[in-house]
C-alpha cells in the first residue's frame, strides 16, 4: 500500500522503518518541536502513543494487546510506564 522514497527522491518497493523515522522527524521539525524531543522520535512513537492513549481511556491490558497486536506484556508495559494523567 505504501512505497518508500529514499534520500535521492527515488521511489522504492517498500516503506522501511528508517524511512518512517525520517518522515516523523521531518514532520516534527516542521512543527517546530525542540531538537532534543525530535531526537527521541522513532517509528515506534505512534505505537507507544496509541498504547498510552488506550491506557488513559481506561482500556485493560488484554484489549490493548489485542488492538496493538503485541504478543508480550512487557512490551506494552514499557510503552505505558511513563504515562501521566491530567
């Protein structure tokens, strides 16, 4: 469904994780985020954010694992360990 574009603007067969990282970082720069925050962004940032949003919305661990297709509870627990409630 998605194709990658490398640094030379050539279309590749697949969209790989390094390309996703570059896309997220480029969007963060356009949003004028702080450079130290941009360095922390990765392809997993969206998955981590989704897990955190589900926790805040009151979803239980089993439902979160199902929706995120995570097989290990320790992965989800790492993603949600720093959630702050407002």
